[in-house]
């Protein structure tokens, strides 16, 4: 257990509404990541963080923003949700001494109607 | 660019059968390679990894060998169990700022008793 929780675990929302997903870690790891998982695409990196207030874009960042105001929390925001953002969202963490090994949270299933 | 291609699924086998899930990659240089496993309703877990050519990663009876000449990292197990039913992801890691995982599309494995 890598001490990662995600909230909410399930959410249904309507097109055009803002949505924020939270990732919380108890390990004090430096690196945190947000992925989305879609059939036929595996996992794709949305954004990542390499420290408090230090974030950067991943492969599929359009329509998403992130914030990290403290080490333990990494927030993913959909400013105006669209149906194409229906997906399962996973948070992951890795430590400075072993960035290669990422530990994943349980996921958030988001449905945008 | 950097990419990972896995064999198409789903794969269905009987218990105690031999398993191979093919994975090939395209990358600049020689990245570390990984297999992650996702059990139903859970996040991804690292199954095994190899960091350089000819390395063999192994865990829980699964093995994969880093083949530079064929750019492959096929997952094998000699005798599968019902409990191995899951989705398996091959991945490589790239260094662009932070170290980022690039995943294949995943292969769903079902083992029948």
C-alpha cells in the first residue's frame, strides 16, 4: 500500500460543469502524476508535478489544469467538463530516489453526461 | 517518437497453460521497460521491470527479457492461475523533465478453471 487515496471514487456530472479530482499521498514523495485510462489507449499522462507549485503538461493536457499547494495533495480540475473527458483517472506517485517506479491510486471513474 | 505496442486482446486461457503477451517498443536510446498489472477494480501495480539490454525481470512466476535487437519485452508465465486474470500493461520510461511512463494499450487476460 503506497498510501495514495483518490476522491471522489465515482462521479457523474453534466457537460459544462467544473470538476475537481483530488489525489492525496501520505508518503511525502516529490513526484505526482495524473493519468487517464481509456479503452484502446492504455494510460496517458495528463499533467505531472515535481514539487510544490511545480507542474508541467503531459501528453493529453488540453482541457485540464492542476495545482499542488502542498506536498501531499495534487488536484486535477476540468474547468468545463466535456463528454470526451469521461474516463477513469489515476493518480500516481514516485520518489526522488526511484522515479522509475510509480505507485498508483485506486482511480476515479468520471462520467460526463 | 516513443511508443509501446502490445498484442491485441482479450486473451483467454485455461488454468496451467503457458502465457505469452507480446510487447514491442519504439524509443530513443535504451529506456527501462516495465510490466504493470491491473486487477479488477484496482489501480496499476508494478509487476516487473528491466533496466538494460538482456536483463530479465521476474516476479510471481512472470518473466520478461529486454531484447534490444528485436525491441521487445514479451511477458511469459509457465503455468497461469485463475488469480492471474487481469489487464497487463507494457510500458517504457522516458526522461523529459521528470521521468514519464509511456504505456501500451493493455491486454486483458482471463484464465478459466
